[in-house]
């Protein structure tokens, strides 16, 4: 544009100079016609213009390409066919993809297949049904492509450097989504797509436990499958083994027949005669909520359980029991209920520290006794509490100011506002102890072995 404006300015100056030159050379006889070459451009014969004074036409901007036919893509004017499409709705976004390869019905399979060509788009539901300009759109969208001769690394909000122009629309009708998009790459390559896919319903997993208004992450999950029934346990407390579940601040336990593990959402009315029981227990407050297949009065909601691999499940237990919401949403690895802390497993974990325990010493007193653990790195952990508490029962820090656990300069006790559970049993004849401690967050101690008793 700057060149054109410069050219206009130059042409105007040239015209003035030519006009001035004409004034100096025209004879006194005003009746003589001026030379044609000195005529003002505006007075020239339009059929015989002076090529030096013609303004060049600006080049026409290329139009955004389109793919007219459904199930096709067009690269630089050549049309190709998509043979597999898939779409998914999750996390408030719609994602859709297509590939020229046969046999794909799952979007994740398309995205994870090795060396597969595909076109992918994802956008927030707020953009569904809108024609968007990719260069100026402020909503959430993503587009990329591995199509041969039509590769797009990533086009997204604030990241449109690969293209000069582009538009996109994603529409929906009765669960079928249709994507129409066209872009012009910086190197001039044009890409257009037009394809449809029926959305795959996906349960949204949050890895959280919700009890009333309280929402916490699932930190431990345990399972046992006896071939007919599966037991599942969930807690927001940071424990490692199922036999420590009673030390958790709160836990949820579900027992269900394997015939109910269908990877489909099932309402409580679908339990029927199948084995099913639910327990939510708060070890701190003593609150207990239970129901089973024989007593579903006051229970509403649904459950979804998918067995993904050995020890791996995706689950949602979403119930309202007597007006109180109780929900577990978790996907990932479950620890077997049969796995326990082995005799040789003597370990202390705190924040990023995970260190073996070399030995333990119990100094008995009256009324208090102190148990000291010597860590492999030279540090110590001590437990000081009434001698009567070394009885193998659970004792809670938040309820008892007489318990103090210390790791170097870090103290866990009632005065510091700590919560947690400690359990220590002593076998004086064998000279051994079985000890466990957790603060339900970032500290845990497990020890079962020899102990020097003083």
C-alpha cells in the first residue's frame, strides 16, 4: 500500500512538472491544440491511455477455501475423502477429528494411533453454531492437522502465526456435529475440511470426593476382586495400604457385583437383585452413612464403573442420601487390599523426603513414653504420648493435646493445630513394635520390626 501511495504522489508531481513545461512552450496562438502527449491524464482518450500514467490494479486477496462435499478435505484444490470420524464432549469442550484411514470410531484412538493422518478441532461449547474468524476470535479453540501436504502444528487463541486467513464453524443437530473449516497457510497452501461425527458421551472424571459442601482430592484407592464381587475404597487421606484405612480421617467403601461393572451410567433403580452396598465413615466425627440393595429409601443418584485394566478403574459414585450429596469421581490405579507394609518396609515420608528407618528405641516412662526412630540420613522422628497409648489403638492428634510427633524442627500436635492419627503396639517379649502415623496430608511413617526397649 505504501508503494501505491508513493506512486500516486510521484504521478501527481510528474503531472505538475509536465503542466509547467507546457506553459513555457505553448505558442501565443491559443487556438493551437496542445500535443497529445502533454494532455492532462484526465483529458486523455480512455481508449488510448498513457501506460506511464496508469494506476496498477491491486492483486485480489485469495478467498478462504471451502470443501463442498461432506466427508471430504481439499488441499490446494484437490479433493480427498475422510473414511473415519469421531467426536467427544468433555470438560465443556467439543473435540472432533477425521482421518482418511478406515476402521476408527473412537477419537482417542485416532489421536494416539502411530503415524496416522488426521484433522482435529476442539472448541468451547459457547462457539458451537457460530462462524468464527480464526484471526480475530477470542473464544477457546484449537486446530491442528497431520494430513499429508496439509500439516498444521497448532492454531489456537493467540496463536495464529501459521496462517494468513481462516474460518471455522462447528454445528450440532441431534448429537451429530459438523465441522467446516478453511485456512490459508503462510506458504500459500490452502486447506479445507467438511465432515460430521456423532458425539461420544464421556463421563467427566475429577478425581475428587465430595461430601456435602466439602470437596477433596482422592489420595488413595484400594480394591479387591474375588471373581464375583469387587470391593472399592476411597479416601482423601494420604495412606498407602488398605489395612491403614481406619487411620484415615474419612473413607468411602463400595461393594458391588461384577455384573454391575458395565461402563454405562446406571441409576440406583438399576441395582435390582445384584450385590451392592455403600458405606461412608468419618473416623473423626463418628458420622456413618450406609445403604444397600435392600434399603434404598432416601437414596437417589447413579453410578458408573469401567474396568480399564488390571487394578485400573474409572468410577463415579454420585448419590444423594437423605438429602446429603456424597460423590466419588476417580480414574486411575487402585492398590490391592492384600498389599500391606512388609516387615522390611520401614519408611518415613515427609514432603519430598522418603527415607528408610534404620532402628527404633522406646523409652518407657510414667506417665509418658517416648519412641524414637533413627532415619537412614541421620535424622530422627520421635513420638511422645501417654504410656497407655502404646496399646495398638488409633489415637487422634486433633482430639488429644498429650500427643506430640516431632521430625527435627517440625512438630505435629494439638497446639500446632495438627490433625492425624497414630497407632503403636508393643510386643515386649519379642522386642518389636508395629507403628503407623499420618497427618492425612504430607507426612507418613510405617515401621514394623525390632525395637530397643528401655
